[in-house]
C-alpha cells in the first residue's frame, strides 16, 4: 500500500525572511511583487493575516488596513532554492522527495514509517523538526498525493489519514482542496457546491460536461483512481545504503566507522549481484541541513571493502562535520559486472592484469587526478605521433613497437631553437649552441628526413641528425625546412643515452 | 667460513639473497662491488644526474637494468612532474614500453607521495622517480616501503649538490664517446662511464660499460678519464 506525505509550508517566504532577521517574526510584514503596473502582496506572515491582509491584495489596500505594515521585495527564485534545500533535507525521512511548487513537498513514505516507530510518530517527528527550524508547516499523510495535499491545506486537523480512509477525509473539504483551476472553483461555489461530498457522487458524464476533463482528473487523483506522476528531486540509485545515527557524529573516527559499515553493507549486496563499483559517493547529512560529500572512482569494478575504504580515506579529511552528521549515505552511481574469474587473476599475480596494480592506479588517480598514462605504438612517422595513450591497463598493442629507427630516450616537450654552423648543404652541422654553451660535433649520423603527414597537419619536413659532441654526449637535432630555402631553422629535440 | 659469516651478517642487516626468479640480472665484473655479489633488489638506488645529458645517460643504464628485472611480465611505474621519456625508445633497451605506466604529478611534493605509494605495491617490479631533490627523511621512508613489498626503486636526482640519503647506492653515469667497428663514420653503440659512488656494504668503483643488443658489455681495461671529470676518487 502506497503512502504519501504532503508538507505545506504555510508561510514559506515570510518564514525564510524571518529566519534572516528574527525581529520580523512579531511584526506584521508582507512581501511585494510588481504586477500589471502596480504592487501586489505576494506573501504574508501570520501576524499580517490576523490583521486581515491576504495574498494577491494590492499593496495600497494592505497599507490602508495597516499603516505601519512592513514591506520587503519578494525574491521568488531564492524562495524556490530554499524549497529545494528543504527537499534535500527531507531526504533523511525517505529517499523519494518531490517538489510541489510554490510552497510544498511530496514525500513517498511507503515502508518508511516503521523506522520511526509508527506513522503518527513519523509525522510528528517531521513536524517537530521543521518547526524547530523556524517554518510553519502542515503535514498530512494519506494513500494518494492528492488526498494528502487536500488534508494538509484544508483539513481541520492535518495529520495521518489511516490507510483506506482518504475518501472519508476528503468528503467535508471544500472543492479548492482538489487543486482545481480558480474558474472551476468559482463555478462550483456559485452552484452551491461548497463541499466535496456534495458533488463526488454525481454522474461523471454530467460533471465532465459542466466542468471539463481536467476536473475529473483532479478528482480521480485525489481518490486514487488515477496515478499522479511525480518526479523525485534525486533519482534513486539502485545501489544505495543509509546509516542514520542516534547522536550526531563529529569525530573522524566516528565517520570512519560509519563509512566502513556502509561499505560492508554495499559490498555484500554487490557481491551477491556479481557487481563491482566504478564510482561511489559518500554523503554526510549535517545537523544544520548541509550535505558534505566525497566521491571516488575506480579503474575496474571492485567490491573489496579494504580497497574502496583506502580510496575514500585520502579524502575523508575534507568532510567538515561542524555540529555533527546525523545521516550517512553511500551511493554507487556506476556499477559494472564483476565476475568471479577476475578474482582468480589476483591469485596468479604479476603483470598488467594484477588487481593490486589496478588498486594502485586508483589510489594515485584519486589523489593527483587522471594523470597516469600508458602508451601504445601508433603507426605514424612523425615522432610526436608515433605513440598514443592506451585507454585501459589491459589494452593490447595492435602493432609492434618500432626498433629499426634510432630514437632518443629523453625528448624535450617542445623542440628548442639552437644556433648551428653548418657550411655544407645536407651535411650535419659542425657545432651548435644551446643555452649559451657551444657543443663541437665530432660524430654524426643522418639525415633522416621525416615528412609532415599532410592528411593530419600542414608544415615543413624535418631532417633529423644524431650527433655526438667532443664530451661524448649524444643529441638529436633537426632542421626544419630545406637548406636552400633560407627560412630553415635548427632545433634540439632530444638526448640519446 | 668467513664468507658464510659475512652473508649471515648481511642477511641480518636486511640484505636478502637474490630471489630465485630474479637471478637474471648479472653485471659481470660490477657484481664484485655489491654485497653478496648480487645487485641489491628490494632497495632504492639513487642516480645522480645534474644535467639533461646526464639524465639521458643515467636513464639508459637504468632501463638496461630494469629490462632484466622486468622480464618476462613485470610492470614499472615512472614518476615525474613532466614526462620527458620518449616511450618508443625504451624498446631499444629491452623494455616493452606498454608495460611502463607514466605518472605525471602536478608538484614535486606529490612525486614523493606517489613514489612511496608505488613502492608499497607488490604488483610492480620497479619504480622510477625523477626528482629535483630528496631529503634524508624522505629517502628513509622510501627504503622502508620497499622492504615490505620487494620492489626495486630508482631515483634520478637532478640536484647539482646531492645531500646524504638513505638509498642503498649512489651512481653517476656519464656518456663516453661511442665506438664504431673498424672506425667507420657515424655513431656507434651507447657507451657510458659508470661510477658507483656509494654502496652500502659494498665497494665503490668505476667501469666503462657498453650497451650491446640487450646486454651490458663491461670493458675490462682501465676506464679512460675524460677531460671534464675530476680524477676518480675512492668514495666511502
């Protein structure tokens, strides 16, 4: 049996402004918004309501009623963000929370209430906590979102509507409780239909004719004959574990224990499903409503508690518990099949398939970022393109590494300009100057001409020379362009062993 | 009797006799300089290379050593702030370039951390770190890491004046003019002057080493002193 909760923040905007400035709590004050060239009241607080001011009133009328009325500019965007934050905070009660703009929330509480010792206590706890945060709320629980909304907004005593009892709860409520369009509500009242019980049993054909299809849909949603599509603010992760704490946790040891417990719970489930984590997020919901989170990624699916814990451990210090963390959540947004035969390679050990190697790569990349490279040969003559990054630890080379050409062990990231003395065309230079030092060339090999790969890049060819100076150091030089072009330049590209 | 005692002392000091699978590394005459007459594995070696030319020469000698260690399916990690190694060139020194993982750390500080993490992992055969400098404490940490995992570490130290470290050895490799058969023109096989400046429980020395088709060839005659180097001094 599905159970839904509707939370109505009676004075969401004004409550929020009162939180920023507690003085406003006592005095009547309203928020204003321009509409069609005049100012209207867009939100009121409890004190202003008692003086007879209501939403939608022209600001001038409200001032006439109460000359010392305090007025502030409304910030609807900000209020929506506040509502979203509240929705995130409500994730502690159920993993499924949807927004009900402008000032409400829907919670799918199916199967959650027993954790709080029954539905009554569950709703009370919710009301108590939200009131303690400074919001006036009306909370109702029923079998359908529509009925819960109706009771929260128009019920005499909002609270828990027992399972199956939502029809009775709806009957005495006014038609506004069905979330109808204002014109329809107005027409209903004109016809003397002031309560739902007066028209709910009328023939459907007659109702559709008079009030339209939308009216029937709203009625069916409240009654439960039609499902109401609602979107949770965060899609539920299939691999997701929660650990609520009786007392807020502030110590590092406490957080570590919580993480370990969650990992054990998650890894057990993963193991049973033959799955492994590729990415995981650890969240701590703080007492003050903020959410602290750290995330990790692995290079191959893993359900080893110790390995995943080590990855989190490096980042654990960045969690700021402040006044305490009351709920820990561990999610695995990315899981992959992890078959038992992969486990066997661990036994064998050695080589690139070793699990311990993958674990090392994870540890390094979680601290310094994706800066671990493995290279495979690529079929290009241009030296900078003769190798490429491998996509995984296991990827095999498609071609052999070339050994027929001499390449230096160390290259400069960017070839550096040098001055040379090269009197004879296409002969190696006699000496070159690099960083102020003159190297006299004793031996040389070359040239090895490497043409630009025109289908990838335009430019001049390079004539490479391997040279050895009088001290025995070996260098890789090249001339860009033809000797006769007059625009040629010489570069130092690498050091041979 | 005396040899037996000596090896017992070495074992107690943490020098384990070469493991059966790794016996392939034999350096001929140079082996005489090492404790137990075997190249110390599961230790951190330091190569002092103050200039880019020296870095290239040191890397050449070192990759030659690593190639022997990495046969048949070892994996190495090469840590630096900016990769300067040209991966295809490793093949000429007997290493399959796709069995080396290059780690580029954003700062020098992370290089030490990454090196320590890598040295702790028994899945690796060798770890290379190109560092600007290393303190005694940091090198001690690295040495402790390898004692657990049996990985061999190499540090290319680019400091001009290196400080004392806890590394098992300090090498200095400089290029020597290459030789071509029958004095043909062109550049011949790589040739180095290999100086073992410091070795724990061994005897330092200096040799002339040539790299020939996947193996070292050590010249037996006295190495020539090149013009730019100070005369060889017995260190330690």
